[in-house]
C-alpha cells in the first residue's frame, strides 16, 4: 500500500516539470529571434487594425466643425440690434459735424472768371502801345499794286483743252 | 506766263514786314499761299469780302483790316481775285 501512493505523486511531478519546460522552450526562441522588418514599410499590425471611432466621438467632431464655422461667420457680420441706439446717436453727431464744416468753409471765386484775357507772349509792349493808341490804316498802295499785277498775270495764262475725260467701256465689252 | 506770276508773288513776299499772303480765286479756292495758316483761311477771306458788299450802297467790296496781337491782315478784292497780305504792325 505504501509503495503505490509514492509512485502516483512522482508521475504528477514529472508531468508538471515537462509542461514548464515546454513553456520555457516556446518563449525562449521568440525572445531570442528578432523579427526582420523592411525599411519604409509600416508595420502590418497598424495597417490591419483600422482606427475604430465611436458614434459619440463622431458627433463631437461634427459639433466642433460646425462651431468653428459659426464663429468665423459671426466675426464678419455685424449685429444690427447692437447698432440701433448708439448708431443713431453717432449718425446725428456726424451730421452736425458736416453741417458745421460746410458753414465754416468759404468758397472763393476763381480769378479766371472775372479777370481779363491774357495777352500772348509774342506781343510786345511797343506793339501793344501802337495797337491801343491809333487804328491801323489800310495800306492801299501795296494792295492795289499787287492785286492788279496778279490779275494781269492770270489773264495771260491760258489752259489748253485736252478733250473729254470720258472712257467708253462698251466697245471693249463687245 | 507762269514765271511772271511767280515773280510777282516773290516780290510781294520780299516787301518790308510781309510775313504771309494768300491769293483766292472767284470760287473761293486757294491759288497761292505763303505763311502760317494762310491756305486754310482762303474761303473765309472770300466770304468776308462778299458779305461786305451789303454794307455799301454801290455794291463794291470793302477794304478790310484784321488786327491781331502779332500781325495785321489786309484784304482786298478784285474782279477776279481776292488778295490777303499779313504784315507786321
């Protein structure tokens, strides 16, 4: 009876030791062996496992996006209700300022409207005095002499007749 | 014949104080011109002398003087031509 009990315990101990050895042997080569990785290529684990986003997170992202849009538009627009009483007061003040400016300003008439026309630079004082002092007399001697001579010379010119300046196309067409 | 006419115009331009002239025919066309803007005023000279006939009882054209700052323009009309001479004052 005593011999049988000691044998079963020994068998159990041996089995446990074998299992331990197997576990240690399976772990040692994985830790000792370094896996080879190609350069420039991401790990397959990250590619195979996509990022999972929950429904609540999606809603939060959408809300943030729309809030940004609303804030940007609010900066550009002007709230009309805020302008009401203050805006009216400022408008009235501006109107008073403008009316005061208009009253204070004085319009001056340009001298070109009332002044006499300017004389040309070519006109000299001596010529001006001559013009204003006495009227110019007609040089009858000069004019009558050359008028008569020119008319006499024109009478001496004769123009020859060269016939009709008409070209007939009827004969050429036939 | 043309030479005599040209000589006459040359003598006219060589007169003392003459700076330009313009000769206009019966129709108001420019026959000969010398000086600044003389040819472009040919029709005006002719028309001006024709209008001056209404001022006189005899119907003869008047002798006209146009005074400017730089020169005086004398205009006279004949049976055939109208002559204008621009002369220094």
